[in-house]
């Protein structure tokens, strides 16, 4: 009788284990993303000092996308901010206000599956969304050397991907990565203590190292010493893999979402100005 119950319990465990692995594989949206499905409110951003306009464009697969855009002052570059795996663009516009006030153009593109944009969130889809934002700017007349890509957290991947794709023709002006990882797969591996075949069931690994080692553009990496979501060693590993010229700033006491409170925008502006002197 005991053996029978043990077999039943073991069978249920195996069934549950395999089922869970299947859900992770087929429905990664349930585990790796926390989007807000509410539409981003441009009127709120404008009321709080971000004087942007809504622009619309499409990804290569036809997904309709939009972003918030402010033009640069003559002779200044435009900064494209790509956000992470949560919220929508309304959560992040405040990070661009000091940059727009300093005369830089800004672009805050939204991804599929976030806000009121239709579509499922996958690495392939986000690749297309990041490319579409840069392609839109190029259609407006911006050259690669006018474009600085700035990614936060998961956005470190989309920004790096866009830099990798477009710099094959001509290098972009710069790449800024805030609280980045070397790969999401490595970060998840550290977090998940239960034995799971992550290399199999985690289809989207978001490997930044693979792309960044092929780039030769000015790079700024910023991390928080007390980041518990993406430990700063991930940013350091990415920094080690990158080519020169590169700079890293670690904010003592900072976490994952509060580098703005440490006025990291001042360091961004100073870094951009220093790059101008060496151009």
C-alpha cells in the first residue's frame, strides 16, 4: 500500500514538474515580464515637464508601435531610451526630462505587449520593436552618428541589439546601459534555486555579451551597488566583455530602479560632453 502511494505521489510530482517546465517554455510572458496594460498618458508627461509629441511607426512584422519624441537642438544628438520588463513608458519619461532640458533630442519607444500596444512579448518581437524605433528616426533624417541608445535593465538588451544591428553600417554615437545584465539567462540561473532545465525551457536568453563584444562604440555602464534584482556583478561582467572606449559608474547604495535619485543624468550629460570633445 505504501509503495502504491509513493508511486502516485512521484507520478504527480513528475507530472507537475513537466507541466511547469512546459508553461515556462510556452508562456514566458507569465514569468519574465510585468507590463502595465494601461495606455501611457502623454498629457501627464507634458504636465510634468516632458514636452513630447506622440509618433507612430511599424515593426517589420506589421505591429503598430508608437513612442514619445522631443527634437534636439541644432547639432545635438538624440537619445533613445528603451525601458525594462515592467510598466509602460509613462513610468520612465522623468528620466529624459533633464536630457531634453539640456538640448538633447529624446525618443521613448514602447514595446509590443506593454501599454496599449498589441502583441506578445518575446525576444524576437522586442528585437523588431527596438529596430523599428531607430529605423523611424533614420526615416526622419537622423544618421547613426546622431543617435545615442540608452537601455535600462531588459532595455539594456534592446538597446545593445539595436546598436549591434545598425552599427554594422555605421557606428551609432554611443550606448548607455543602466543596471544591465550580461544575459538574462545567467541572472535567472542565479535566482532560481530549484533544479530546472533552464537552458531548454528558457527560450529567450537575452545575451548581451554576444552582441556587445562585436561593438566598437562609446559605452557607458551604470549600476547600483545594492541592486538585488540584477546584481552589479552582471554589469561588471558585461563591462569586461565590451571593447573600448568604455566607462563604468557604480552608485554606492543604489538599487535597481533608483539611479535617477542619484542624479545619474548628470553623469550621462558629462559623459556625452566628454565624447563630443574626442570626436
